C-alpha cells in the first residue's frame, strides 16, 4: 500500500487552541451551518446523506430521511428528497413540502445544488463545473412561480447577488454576478479568481497567490502568499466578525490557516496541518 493521509475536523473557539473533534474523517460530516457551539451539516453514511448536528462531542441525525441536496438558511433547513424540496426547523421538527420539481427542470446529478436568497430558491442543475452555461432555475416562495436562466455555477450568495466563475477560451476564471431582482449579469473583476468571500469593507477576491479587497474605492491587494510562512499557494478564504481567515498550502501534507485583519495584517496562525 502507498502512503495515505487521514484528515480530521478541528474547531477553534477564538483562543488559538484548535480542538480535535471525535468525528471520523472530515468527509463523513460536511459542515453547513454553525449556531453557537452546534455544528449543523450533512452526514455521509453508507452511501446515503443525512442532516445531522454535532454538539457536546456527539454526532446526531436530525432526521432519518436520506436526502439528495440541502441548504441551511436563517429560517430553516431546506433539503431535497427525490424530486421534492422540504423545509424543517433546526431541531428536526415541522418538516413541510416546499415544492415538487417539475420533470422538465429535474436533473439527477450529484453536482446540483441550491440556495435560498431574496424569497426564492435558486437551483443549479449542474453536471459539469467547467461549463459557463449551467442551467439555473428559481422558484418564488411567495408567488410559487418557476423561472429559468443560463449562468455559470453558483460559487457564493451575498446581498441579493449570485456570484459565479466564468472560464474563457484559455480556461482562465473570472468572477461575475447575477442580480436576483433585475436578472442583470455583470463582471465583478478581471482577476483570475479561485475563491470569493465578503466582509464589512467589500468583496474579498483570492487568486492563487494574492488576496484583494474590492469596493467602491477600487481593487486593492491586501496580502501576498509570500508574506505567510510556508505558503506556496492559497486554497480558500472566509471572513467572520471583521477578521479574514486564509487557507494556504505547500502541498497535500502541508497546510495552514492564518487569521488576518481587514488591512491584510497577519494576526496569528490558527493551525498547521
């Protein structure tokens, strides 16, 4: 047998001391929402997927129904079973049918996903992440009306926009967004973006080796990969409470997560793995 690596889920309460959970390999539980000290997500179990929570070092299924896709929103957990989308409370109660997907809009694909934004479900029928024209439909939760569009696959949802990456003929990726009210599509940046996040000052754009802040003042580089010890390339960015968390790597067995402020100043290394 060759070498292998086993990854585990850790969490940090803000004291710089990551705590290893007693969960199995990280791909057995995919975190979807964090509320107080409870992690909500999807449990992969024997080829099936279940909504579950991790609390007080205990993993528990919220419902025994095997699901297809899910979305963790402020007003409940939306989940799909076959061609039907349901919503339930975070305690697993009050599960109700939201909508049944018409045959002409249904695609049985593991790459499909959906989000709830501005009073509608936005459902991406995806079978190829590299496609610039991935079928997208919406369902208005009040009017109960379906609409269809063609944009790239959804990468992020924020402030009434669906953000997605488009590829040109040279496979170079740039960031675009779709206004869910006006249905207008516009390019956000001509940078070769691989990850996007949002903070109080604007939009965070991460390329392979640089991190930028985009707002009404323009695009400003706030961090370079070379400034972080052991960084060869960036692999992800997120933001919480005016702090930015940058995930970097020097290879499959060498990764780091660093916390920085909104100006790009490195505060601390949270963990190395």
